[in-house]
């Protein structure tokens, strides 16, 4: 029902114009992505510091394994129901009400959604705390082979589960701000979470005496403080926009029911990555101490470029697509999606190559100190090399799946996700036997590519084309440029690897910085020779010059 209603309303010819003048697709999308990217970069840098602090204090031992599994449970729920499905279902509906009925009506919908989230996620979190032990065994049955490891994981799980409710409310705030084209504060809000974990790890953990409380429990408690901080930062910004929370919940509200109706299939659609990571966690728990930590650290390093620019591009694309869909402007939707995908390719393909080539020096510089040893660096780097190819697929999925929701269709991404999960489980079961824990990372990366490819094929049919020739041309050109960059950096890395490994932190930083600079120069030269204008546009936005108007790469047709 939600699908049909959403689709019909998206095509209504009598829909009034948007409340704010539409931005140029070319300049507005890249400018907004640059703003969101700047804020996200700040949060991600703090995320690196957070991981450095955790690695320094706990290494990749049993405590860190236990913490990562405990956090995986609320993170799975968060990605499925809160930041994933809820945000993708909520933004198009909130934007529709904002466009057609004004802010007061949109605020009422926002308040009702927050109230519904508190009730539903609160019940789920409470049930999870009661059944924490069997839930933890489901995620990490292999921990029972290590004395005390499973028990510690259960304790940490009970502490962090309420984070689910906190981050669900934070995600609702983010959706409202993004619909209003306010991207900086929502993208910056995770910084509050990272600051809390950094403070707990470096300042609180050393003060905990031995005995009854395990030091890692202080970090788990800081997770809750970080979730509350994410709400506080965005709540202030919403109040400045005029939002006032109301303690009301009307299940008969049509738009609230549309959000709920879209969330069911959207939850399944967004499940692929999170279920795959959960499968990885369960299988890695049988691979010995450190495997869960190595995979988690590798995934977070892989996710850094995706989180800084890839997610930023997807975040600013969804409200634009929702506005065009509400106005029935299919041509504008096609151009916006194609534009976002080309920007994604221009950033993510070189990032994947760079991460694969520089995996060891990156891990060594970021993590290797304190309890995190050279052996941990080598193990994490192997996982990072296997994860790296998946970054392009992850980015494409983050952008394409919500486009279906903007047209009231959440079933298609759900079906693709189900097939992707089945494929990933099969790949992981085979590859882990052949390669060990790195096979889990490779299986996830391959499945992400399948997920993206399936969504792109179906989206092309839905929109009557997505400028496929221009996309293929852009992908081919950027792949050639990225290969040239990777070859140049790989040669240099082979020459200086021993020097960097034997030097101190400053030497490592200078060598890695020089390699990255060389890679960027080679990429820029290759891009200029190949006529890749998308990289020029991304660079212009990062430097604060939004008026780049070169023609897009290739002159291919619409499809």
C-alpha cells in the first residue's frame, strides 16, 4: 500500500513548488557534499583517534574482541532500524510533508516519529538486556572456548544496548536537518560520540583499580554518553530551525504510517552490509584471539574515505531526489542520481586502490603503539587489502537504495539485499576455509559489488536510464587513472617500506604523507590527460570554489 501511495503522490502534477528555491544539481550537490564532508572529516579524524586510543590501551586482545562484539549488537540494530531503514524511509516522507504542508506539519511528524522510536527501540533494548547471554552466544559462540571472554562480552552487551534508543533519536534529528538542507551539524554530531570514548579510554580507564570492574566497562559506559551527545548537538540545531518536541503519538497519521510501511522492506534492504558483518563476527570468533579486532579495525579504516565523502554525497543526494520525485520531475532525478554516482566513482575508486597499496603503512601509523603490536599490524593490513575493493560497492548502495524509497518502493532493494546476504554467507563459508579471517573481508567486499550492481540495473529500469554511458566512461577513465596512481605508489612503497618500519612515528608519517602526495599528483595528472572533470569538481568543492562548470566525462547517451 505504501509503495503505491508513495508512487502516486510522487507524480502528482499539482504539487506546489518546494519551500526553498531548488539548487543547481551540479553546483548544489557538490557544494552540499563538500560541507557535509568537512564535518564528517572532523568526526572521522576523531574516530581515528578513538581507535588509536583503544588500540593503545587494549591492543587486539580478549577485552577488545569482547567490546567489539558487544557493540556489534546495538550497531546492527542501529543500522537496520535507525540510521538505515528509518532514515531512508523518513527523509522522503518528511520532505514531502515539508514541501506540501509547511514546517509546522513536518515538525508534528518529526515529534511523532521520535516518540514512536523511543517506545519501540526502548522495548527492544530492554528485551536484549534480559536475554543478553543467549544473544551474545548467537553472535560469538566461539568465545566460550576462552575462560571469562563470553561472560565479559555479556556484561558489556547489557551496558551498551540502550545506545540503540539514543542513536535512533539522533538519526531522526539527522533526517529532519538533512531535509532542511542543514548538513554540517548532523555530519558533525558523531564527533560527540568519539570524544566521549577517547576521554573514557585515556582518562577514566587508568583510574579504575583492579578488582570488581573491568576497565573496558568504562568505555562501554562512554558509548551511552556519546549517544546522548549526538542528540544534544542536533537538538540545539533543530530548535534554531523552529522545532519543538510534543509528547504526542497518532498511529492514524498517514505520513507516520507511510514511514512505518516503508521501514519494513527498507530494513531488509539495508540489512546486507550489517548482516554480512555480523556473519563475519561470528565466524571470526572461531579464528582465535584478535581476529574480530583485526577485522573491525580494518573495516573502520576502509570506511574512512567512504564516511567522509561517499556517505556525504549520498546524504545530500537523498533530499534532492525526494524533492524532484515529489514534483514528478523524473529527468531531474536521473541527473541527480547520475551526478552523485559519478562523484562517488571519482573519489571511491582511487581510495580503494590507495588503501590496498598502502594498507600496511596506514595500519602501522594509525594503530601500532602500546598494546597493538607489529603482528597485529600485519594481520589488520591483510584484512584491509581484502576489504578495500568493496568500498565502491558500499558507496553505490548508500546512494542508490534510498532513490527507490523516494518513489515509495522499498521492496526492490529488500529483495536485492536478501540475495546479497545469501551470496555473502556462501562466499564467507568457502573463503574462510581457504584464507582464514581475511576471506571474510573479501567475501563481504565481493557481495557489496553484487548488491550495487543489482540495484543499478533495476534503478536504470525504474528511471528509464541513469546516463549509463557517461557512468561507464567515467568508471573506465578513473580506473585507469587510479591504476597509474597505485603503480607509482606501489613502486615507492617497495623502496621505502623498510626505512619507514625502522624509523619512528615522525618518519612513518613523513613517508606515508609523501606517498599519498605522490599518489594525488599522479592521479591529478592522469585525470587531466584523460579528461576526468569529476575530480576537478570534487577538488574545487574541497577548496571552497563551487563554480566548476566543465562538461562531464564522456558524451554518452542517457542510458
